[in-house]
């Protein structure tokens, strides 16, 4: 697996330009979803460059980015707290340094014949891949709905969101799936139903964040500091420059419909915190689920899974508040 990741990363960055005097880093992300959008907005606003970081953004499917991060082939990645937690509990030194999304925004979209939660029993729910955020979050949602995710439903590996949508609408391999806005609307337009809206369920669980390793931080604290500063400035830019933010979203998510683009932007505004501290309570939720399979999760301390020193420095100095004066 690691060899495969190295080949992918090498192929992507072979012809990447290098900015004179800037620190070169590679940042991975797993998909064209709105939860990853702060990375693109920060890049679009040239804020990494402004802070002396030449950040190359790499699309690495599903869990490949975290594998590359642990292998030391990329410096950072934007992935979920559930993926990070599972890896750290197994010995990896991964930590989250900033959070983009502290609550799930998925909708559970199902075939039209599924009218109630009880109708889910015996049905097949699609996920991108085992071990990913869709795997963890689907199980979490099914449990919150009062069913047993291990016995009452079958999880089926399907692939990225476009494949999930196609499979769900066809109805041959899966009967439902959790899908983020705005993509779920395509399924609804094709006759599928929204059975549950996680955004309305007030579930505290750490979703997407900027992750790195303790080893990288120890060797390059100033690079991490400048990357986190860039993200914080990117959050301000997203809020004050809608046109730029929409341009970044449209480019990466291939959105052409103005209504979808506006809804995506407003959703991004609604969930990205001005001060992007990871949520410790959100990690505790993850540990509660992981404890069923990983005994070490029972005694895990969420503070060991985050490194907020860089946000704290910028917060205490008044830098973050100063952006909004």
C-alpha cells in the first residue's frame, strides 16, 4: 500500500512549480466535498504563499492521504477525526492542528420505497471504503436511529460520491447512503428520499480537520505555524470575499449551477469556526464507537489527538480577533 501511495504522490508532484524562498510542503485531501473547501479557499487566496509556504494540494482517494502522511511523503492532510483516531490508537503519531467541521452535515438518502427507519432493516448502505469517514459516520447514524449497524444493515464498499450516487439511483447494489450537500440533491431529484438529516441532529463528532504528525511538528514547527495562520486567514477571506470562495469551490467541486454554488458557500460559512479549534467532545464520541473494536479507545484522552498550540498562539496574541475588527 505504501509503495502504491508513493508512486501516486510522485506522479502528481513531478512537475510542480517551486516558489523561490518558500517552504515546499504537500497537503493531501480525500475528495471534492464542501468539508474540504477551506483548503481550496486558502490556496485560491494565495495565503500559503503570503506566509512563505509553497503548498501543493494533492487529491488522494479515500485513506491514501493518511497513509502517505504516516509514511512521511506528505506534510499534512485534511481528513476526519475518526480516521486519525483509529490510526493513532494503533501507534501512529498523527494529530489534528485545526478543525474545519465539528459536526456531520450528511443526509441519509434512501430508495423511495424506504419510508421509515424500520424499513432500513436488512438493507444495504453504501460507503466509499471501509475505514473512511463514511464508514464510521454511517455506523454512528444507524446506531443513533436505534438500529444495530453490525446486524440490522449491510455496509457495501462502492467508491467516491459520483459512484455512490449512480449506485443508489440504479438501486442494484445499495439501498441508501450518507451524502453531503449539495450532491445529495441530485439523488433527491432522481426520486430518492431524505430519511435523516445529520445536520439537524446536534451530534458532536470531530469531522474534517488539518492533520499532521508529531514528528513533522517537532522538525518544522514554524512551517506548521505558518500553515495554520494561512488557514485562519483563509477562514476570514472566505467570510469577507464570497466571490473568491465560490470560485475555489466551483473549481474543485466542478459546480456550474449558481444555486448549488451559493448553497454550498452558505453551508461552508455556517459550519467553519472563526477559531478552528478541534472539538474534544467530538473526539470522545469517536472513542465511544471505536472502543467496541479497539480496547485502547476506552481510556484515550482527546487532548493527545490534537495540537492546538499554533491556534492558541494566534488567539492569545489577538491576531484572530483583529482580522474581524
